[in-house]
């Protein structure tokens, strides 16, 4: 995969970001830096949950920065609900002169989305599963993207179709 890329997967919880990140990582042999496991590790380390949200994004950005400096492409898996973290990814791509690829996962079917949230078991040690009511709160807080991006509706496509569409977009 050339040239170097910073691939950002964003979207509400339960929209398929991590599934897509895993598929892309396997297809391209790239590391994935996911904010949720980073944040859970911080909690397990004794850091208060009130202090870890922004810090987890900062750690993901630091890891991505290190890999980009080494000439590797990376995948970031995070909700990216507001402009502040989005600006960090833009700056990081600019600093390293790499292509920024934005992919937003959405689930247009509320019934499917809710079912995913209520039945998923991610098994991230120390991180409880998000509730549907919290997803609705996050949706109200989620700012619309203004950047060019691929929007994938995960309600109707299989994992393989989603990965295939993302790979086409990367080229």
C-alpha cells in the first residue's frame, strides 16, 4: 500500500467502525489504534474516567505519529464526534505529508443499530458496553463532517462488502 496513508474511521458506537478497522488491518497489514481499548487501559491503570476521553485520543495520535514518522500507514478507530479530534488528524497528516483518508460509518436502520448495541460483546477489559440511550445522547452531540469522506451505511452491507468498498476508496 503506497503512498503512506492516515486512515480515520469515525461514526457512532455500533456503526461498524471496529469491524471495518479489523478488516482493513487484515487486508493491508496495518496497525489499528482504537480509542476505546486505550481508554479502558487508562481506567485499569487507575486514571479517573472523567480524565480519559481526550487523553485517549491524544495517545492514539501519539502512536499514529510515531508510526507515520517511521514511514508506516495507520488506521485510527474512534467516534471522532466533534471538530477537535478531527483537526488533530488533519494536522497529523499535514505534518507527515501523508494522505488523509476519512471513512464515516453510519447505520441508517435504527432497529438494526439498536440491536447491535444491545447484543454486542466487545470484551474490552474494564470497559462496559455502551447503552442505546447513550448512543442517542452521542448522536445529539455528533457534529456533521465537512471534509470529503467515504460514508458507508453498514445496515445493508456485509463485512466483506464494506471492506471491499473501503479498499476501493483507498486506491
